[in-house]
């Protein structure tokens, strides 16, 4: 099978994955990574045509029209049935790229007339073909045909709850066509009349985007007051916040997002939600009401329940967790039929631009357990799992990953990160880390690209999964992890950024950098070998993703065999009152190149925003 080459514009959505860790033979605890398993994609895993389709998508992105067209044509003729309409759509895009608009329109017509499409699929493809046709620069006759087809597609999915987002996309496409044709007032009527459908909190991001689009049209026809009024509605909408307003204002003015992940983290403490944002990069939300002091209560036992990719989705229209949670701990000794959500206590431990840490605790299990999350601006999330009481070393600790089958048009796939291949149906995957990715199909709309990488802290940890022969008849898919914990504790790293992790050897480099940390050389003080998340007693805290030193202000980091991206150093008892300057190899560093903050009265956190290449070294000094 050919290697996967996925377009960076590939689409991704989240659903459910359960991870189970056995601390002892009688007690099993599950960690839930949420992901959706595609019904039709899983059916076709490993079949002829899938790798060719992915290659064609890559060639299309690179504007290699002829090569892409040859592959799409082969898939239409000999590929699996579910891929054929997507390949036909690919041929349409090839034709438009070559300027062959008449041939492109004929291809769209053939899709709508395809007798093999199921009625429900026909509605979807009617909408898709209408949206694609709207992208062709029309003459007057073509304009009317595009509008008519969009109206027909809208009527076909009218009053059907699953298609709220698709209806919004069709109306936005209609408004764009009408606006370009000088019919701004009709475009305004199309968008204004549909706003009530988006009034719930669930559609707040989409509502903000549609109002911003309306405001831009008002600006184009010279009615600035109406545009300002819509901006004020966004500003004062109880389901929105200042970020929606800022993005909408930039959109109306024709400016792109100016912020990036290097700025640092921003924490917003609302009554029912704690949000951690890396501006222009991502946002994670913890849905939990405020309790006593710094504590919050998660009624459903979930912690991180919303994840937004701000690079691709600045209006926050797509929650990548799709109603689940990034990690969820449950007691698997309780049967699923009788299990009820167990509330958890969530407490913020640190909150700064350098990192955010919080602890989730559940006291309902025989041995009270906890999870400690550490989030960094570059999309690394470290999680330390453990119990309140120290357990003896359990070398046979097992991790099981379960993916419930959720019927969806597309979902996440297990990728062999060493060979960069899809794990075939009926095959067994075993590797030192797990990469989850979703295939980007041409007909998928309103989805946001993202990959998810799971790395165990222990170098000897192995992830093993048996992919079912036919996902249609499989309720769960299980993955076990061996050798991932010590003494009742286990640490993992989740990477939610960058969005594209299938680049050859990238996942392997991240794993090596995590499991084999850099060397620190100090002339004074000492390495801290007993920090609570340091599972190997080597001065690197796997549970927090940082090196730890005590009683020193200067360290030299030697990269070793791996690149060290955005290294973090925890200085305990550095002997400062205020924030010191940071010097890199003797020179005062620009403040934009690092984050420095107090984690406690006697502990400083330094996060360097840069990469120390393999074999290199860098000296950090606090002055």
C-alpha cells in the first residue's frame, strides 16, 4: 500500500475513544480519548483505491492537474463504491483547474443523477454539487443556474436537524454569489432570515460568522451603521465573548488573525467554564461550575470538553470533541448499563502565559485517583495519572483503548506512525505511540483539520490495537499499552498541534524527544530527581513536560540526538523576588522569545519559544 500523503486542508472531527489502565488485577480505570470511527472509510481500509485517492488529493493541492485526474479516473472506474463520488468531485476540481468549465459542470450533473446513491446520500451530494458549482465564476445564465441549484439543495434538506450547518453553508454561498452580482440586499435577506435557526449556544460561533458576513455586505453597499449594529450584537450576545467580536471586526475590515501561538496562554475564568487559549492556535475549555475557593465541579465526570483549532476556525464554529471529552477516567468495574456520571473536583494549580496546570480528582473509587493536566502554548498537553496512595510497582500495567462505533460521515483513523500507513481492517497495529488522523474527502464540508498524537512517557511502552475486519459490525476497537506506568502512576503526552502530523518521521521525533529528554548541565545547585511527575528520577518531569533544577540560576541544555522544540525548565528556589531578565548564551533575550512566570512563591517556569537542533546546546541564565 502506498504511503499516505494527506492534504493540510484535510478535515477532522472528534468523537469517542476509551483508554483503560489496570492498576491491579481487580481494578480497571479507563482514560477516554474521544474520536469518531468512520463507517464508510473504515469499511474501505486497506482496499485498492484509498491510497491512490490520498495521492490524488495531494497532487490536486500541488496543481498537478493531469496526474491527479488520472488517479481520480482510475478510482471512478475501479475503486470502492464509497470513494467514487468523491473521486468524481476530484475530477470536477481538476477540470475547473484546467479551465474546462463545461466539462466540470457535466461531471457535477453526473453526480446528481447517479442512481447508486442512497436517498440520504443524494440530499448530501445535491448540496455538495450546488456548493461546488457556486465556486465557478458565472456569467448571467450561469449565475441564475447556480442560485437555482442552491435553492433546490436547500429545499431538499429543509427542517432536518442534522443539516443545520450544511444549510448555513448553502445560504452563505448564495449570499456570496448575490453579493458578487451586485445584489447585496437580496444577499442580506437570505442571511438575515436564517439567523433564528442559529440562536442556540451550540451555534454561537457559526452565528457570529454569519453576522460578520452580513456586516461585510452592509459595508460593501455603503450602510456602515447596520454593520456597526451587527458588531454590537456580537459584542453583547450572551453566548459569545470578546474573542468573537475581535475576529468579526478583523473579518469585516478584511484583516486576518494577527496573533500566533508564540504569545502564550490566556485563561478565562467564567462561572460555568474555564477556557485555556493559545491565541491564533487553539482553545481548550473545561465545562465545570465554580465551587469553593479555586475548585470547580464537573457534574458529568468530564474535564476538557471543547477543543477548537483557531488557525482554521477562528470563529470557533467546530468543537473537535463533538460532545465528548479529550480524556475521561471511568471505573470499568461498573457495567456500562448501570454506570452513572461521577462528578469530579477540578482545581487550578498554575495559571500563566507559560503554562496552565489543573488537577481532576474523583473520590468515588476504592482508591481515590487523580489526573494532573499541564497545557503549553504550542499544543502539548501532559497528563499525569495516579492514586492518592502509593501503589507497588506494577510492571504488567495495561492500557486499553476502545473506540465506540458512531455512525458519522467521516472520522478518525489509526495511522502506523513509523511507516505512515493506515492500519488495515483485520490487522494488528503495535507501536511505541498512537497517531489518530481523519481522511480528508473532497465532499466533506464544515470540518476542521487536526491530528491527535498519544505518547506514553516510558520508552518501553507499547500500544497494540486489533482493527476489526468490518467496523459496521464492531462495537468497540481495543488497544492495549504495556509497560506504561510505575508505582501506580502513568504519564502521557497528547499533541493537539500541529494539525498535520503525518509528515514522515515527525511523530517518531516527538516520541524520542519526550521519552529521551535532553541533558542539563549546571555549575551550582542540583537536579531535582524526586519531583512528583518524574517517573524515571532523572531530573525530567514526564507528567509536566519540563526539566527541574533547584538552587541555581543558570543551566546549559544539550539537545543530544533529537531536536528540542520549546524546552521548559522549572527553577526551584532561584533566589529572586521579581521577574529576572533571561539571557541566552550571555545575551539578553527578546521577551517575545520566551515565557517566564512564577508557578509558586519559590518556583519559576521558563519556556523557550524556539528549537535547539540535535547536537546543539544553549545556555539559559536568569539575571
